[in-house]
C-alpha cells in the first residue's frame, strides 16, 4: 500500500513536470565569473573548482569500501549514496 502511494505520487509529479512549459532562462546566466581558459578548460576556475567535490566523493566511497564493515548495512548504503552523489 505504501509503495503504491509513493509510486503514484512520483508518476503524477513526473507527468505534471513533463507537461509544464519550459522555463526561460536569461542569457546573463551563462556569463560566468571566471572568463579565463585554464589548461584548455573554458571558464577554468568555475569548472575546476568542482574537482574538490569529485575528490571528496571518491575518498568517501573508498572509505566506505575499506572501513564500511563497521557500519550496519543501511548506514553503509546511505553513506555510499551520499558519496556517489557528491562525486557525480
């Protein structure tokens, strides 16, 4: 019963979202703060600053793989999901 409600609400939200018109975005949104090219990467520091998220996510996943046995299964999966999302 509970899964049926969750699936029903999720499907309804997906349908409503799919039927909404596109939200216009101002062109000024694409004017990033850093206009330099660093190591061939346009808007260098805006892009390369995301490496900190990648590194911390991968290190968290490695920690879970290596030392996660001390945690119960639910906590281990919760942390793995968190760190995978952080890395992505």
